[in-house]
C-alpha cells in the first residue's frame, strides 16, 4: 500500500554485517520527539494518500521502535588517513535493526510504483552500506561507512541543490506487525577544517504511511505540569510551534477560545495533538 521510504528494489546496497553492543535498557528512547502530520509532503504524492495521512490514527499513538540521537551525529576523522572520515552517532532500538547509510542520495518519487526510493550516482558517490544491530539503548555507531570528504565541493556538502542529501541515515527495525522506517537527512557544514552534521528533516514511515518527525519543546525541561492549570499532567502538544505544555482539559478550553494562542510563545495554534506514547 501507499508510500514507503526507500523501496529497496532500486537501491544499491552493500551489506556489511557489524557487531553491536548488548541489549541494555530497551525502554528509554529519546523523549523529545513526536510524530506529527507533515506539512511538507511531496506534491507528487497522490491525493488519496494525503487524506489517509490526515486521518491516520498513528499520528499521535505510535510507539517508535528505533531512533537516532540526531544531535550526537558527527564525522570523525580517521587518524591514519586525514582525508577519511567516519560517521558517528548514538541510537536506540527496541528490535533488531538495519541501519543503511547513503551519501549524496536523491529522494525520488516513482509515480508508477507509488513509492519513494533513494538514488545514488554510482560514478560519483560511495555506494550505500547497511549495518546490523541488536536491540539496545544508546548504542554507538562508529568507525563505519567511511567517506573521503575532500572529494566533494562545499556546495555538495551544504545541500545547495536542495535535492542531493549529503547524508541519509535510514533505520529499519525488524517488525512483522508494524513495519517502520526512520529516515534522517543531514547536511555537512564545514568551518575551518572541521565538519559537522546538521539534521534537515526526519521522516518515519509506519505501515507504509509517511509522517514528519518534529522536535517537541518543553516537555521535560519545563516540569511535567500543564502550564495553564499548573496541576494536571502535560499531555498535549501545540502545533505548529511544538510546545508540549497542556493537559487535556486546558487544551479543550483553549480550542474553544477565540484567540487560540499558545500559552508559551503566544504563537497561533493550528492544531493540538495528544503526545505520542513514545514521549509519555
Ligand atoms: Zn491544564
Ligand atoms: Zn508555542
């Protein structure tokens, strides 16, 4: 059915098995994400699927099986050869998980198959590599997927064409009941001789339906109580500012309010969603 991120049929993929750390605490995924309905769905997406997205119950109920701590993503220099860099980041997964790294891939929509896939020009760029991990919390992806950064122009690294994503990290946890694919897109920023990664967007495909993943603000940092009544537990998030600040009752009052302004930033409220289980 519908769309899915990365149809494997047209990918070039080299499978290198890799070791992984033992399962530790499997329940503590990052608390700062929620699945929300995308505002930037590909315009090529058929109308039927857009409607399905908007009505999708998964939008605020799903449990995410694998996640990456995107702020930890960086490129590590290989000491023996200064032109080679390795991708380095922390991630958690509740299930066995395949992680595929694409360098300089385009996100292509195929209207005939009605699917998305990644295209990497094999003449210019390193082929995608997959690595396999067991369940575990805060695992370290390191010394894998080397890249010779100096071969690429600043414009390529900086995502100047808005089409060729410098780094795509695709996580596919093993699941028969609810297949998920988490895709994180990064650009590479260069300052002096240092390279850093900046996350451009994250998408999650759940049962073939794509959602945009966005950061959630103020959920843990500002205390757990609703910022209006200061007594009930926060369980609602305001869109588009993503402030997690309301209990269910105050959210209902706010929806009825003519002004409809976020209590934290005073920005306009377009929608109020219940926090997903992963954030709760
Ligand atoms: Zn309240
Ligand atoms: Zn706000």
